[in-house]
């Protein structure tokens, strides 16, 4: 009850999370298919289709509109970048998104898809003491993000891996951040307000804040042979192993394997895949230890575990992982926000009062 387990709070055409069988369907497509073939733009188009009467049918036109919006976001936000980059990356992204004009139209949605892809690499570069790089509106969202991050035109393999990631995380039922987006959207506050609220929910360590700690864990373990002792020690201290366990999945999270396959397809000089072998050994050790530690619970690998390995391979720093998650999940937040807005119904549940009774006057 405290976590609303099993409560159905919305009807959606957007995604189905089948936790018993480890399947994720996003608008009629298995997540494994999207991970192999979709781009950030095609996944967003799939999710937003039918929610805006002026959404271009052509994905190329939609991608160009997002590219132009990246350029506009860079011009608008450049003067503020230095100030917000003093904050931790996810807080800086949150601050950046609040500077955008709000609304309920397609232009607002496109601005919100574009801005995090500009802000994330800009914040990372400024925090490293480098200058922020301007977007290329003619590039795809994933390729442009990688170039704005590293200053180098990325390989097709790196672009493909980031597209696989962004499509894989684009939507996932009524998770905490998407629920938040729907609640805010139901008040007709605007898509920007829904997105900022959703990002605020995402950043918590029990939700989208986990992959940074996963990478910290892999770095601390360092050697495959050190995994078992490190993991047992963490559990003995009462800590949770980041990247494992899920409220809905009682079997392996299908996104973990989709991302692991994407890492396997990565190659080229600019990608760093050396942590994959360590991650596989740590995962195997963690699953074995969790089975002993909680034999009555099905604690399996979740999406965050291989998110950490993939984004590290693409040179995103650990403290920016939640921002990259938000770049992909923005499509789902916006689609759910629009779906909720179009119901025309304010979300207003009830609580049961269990506090003290009114004291009768003596
Ligand atoms: N490591 C160790 N123990 C765990 C873990 C874990 N990763 N996950 C759950 N448990 C234990 C809990 O301590 C609890 O034990 P108890 O019954 O003795 O109190 C039991 O398993 C069930 O825990 P719940 O919190 O009820 O499980 P729930 O399904 O609500 O939690 C959650 C899901 C929050 C994801 C949890 O598994 C967790 O904290 N995982 C680590 C953080 C993480 O990876 N988050 C990313 C999730 S994916 C996403 O949001 C994008």
C-alpha cells in the first residue's frame, strides 16, 4: 500500500511491463527490437504519435525539427550555462529545463526533447573546464550528443549504442517519474512542468539515480576476484546492491540484456568496453549472493546495471548518467503527460486518515 503496489492508476497505449515474463512492449514493439533498430527520434515519434495533430508523419522532418530545437536551446541557454554548471549535473539539467517556455503544444514537446541533449554534454564539458560545443542541427540526436561531449564525430557503432540506450529507456509503464509526469500534466500545468517534476523523481537512487553508484561499485571492486568479498561486505553492512531488484520484474529486466547486447556491438577506438568483462563477473557473483541472502525474493539484474557499463564506454561521466537517462525517458514522460492531459481528468486520489481523533473539550 505505502508503495501503491498493484494499484492501476492509468490506462495507456504506450507501454506494457510484463514483470512475470520479463517482457517490455513499447507501442506494439518488443524492447529488444527497438534497441536494435530504433533511433532516439524514431522512438520518440512512436510514443508521441497521435498526441499532437501537427506531428510530422515523416521521421526525418521530426528529427530536423528536434535538431533546430537543439540549436535554439543552445542559443537560449548559453548565457546561463556557466551559472548552472556549478551544480551537480542532474541539478544543473533540472535548472536548465526550468528556463524553457512551458506549454502543451508540439513546439514545447520538441523543445523538451532537444534541450536535455544539449544541456547534458554542455554541463559535463563546463565542469571539466572545457567550452560547451554548439549543436549541429543536421545531425541525429545521439550522434550530436556524442560529438558535443567529446568534440569528435562519433563512429556509427557509438552512435548506434547510444540510440539503442535512448530507445530502450524511452518508456516503461507507470514508473515513479512517469506517474509524477501524469499527475502534474493532469492539472494542465504544462509539459515543461511535468518534465521537470518527472526529472526530480527520476534522480532518486531507488529510480534513475542508480547507475552512477553501479559504476562506483565496479570501480571499487576493480578485479573480478574481489567481487564476492566486496558484495558480501556491502550486504553485511545492510546496503542494497545497485543495479539489482525491481518492483515489477520478478525475472531479469529485459532491458539489461538489450543493453548488454548493445555494448557487445560497440567497437572502435573511441569506445571503452573494458569494464564489460568485470561487469559480467560482478553480475554473476551478485546474483548468486542475492539468492543466498534473500532466498524468498527474486532479485535480478535491472536496467541500471548495464546502463552504467554502456554510458561509461561512451565516455559519459558517472555523475551524468541520470541526465542521459532523462534524454531518453523524456519521450515517454511527454507522451504520458499528453495522454493524461487528453483525458481531461485531474488526478486526485484519497488518503485514509489514521491520525489522532479530535479531542473533546473537557
Ligand atoms: N540489494 C539488496 N537487497 C535488496 C535489493 C538490492 N538491490 N533490492 C531489494 N532488496 C531487498 C530489500 O532490502 C528488501 O528486504 P526486506 O524484505 O528484508 O526488507 C527486499 O529485498 C524487498 O525490497 P523492496 O524494497 O520491497 O523491493 P522493491 O521491489 O520495492 O524495490 C528497488 C525495488 C527499489 C528497485 C530495489 O530493488 C532497490 O533498491 N534496488 C537497488 C537500486 C536500483 O538498482 N534502482 C534502480 C531500479 S530500475 C529503475 O528505476 C530505472
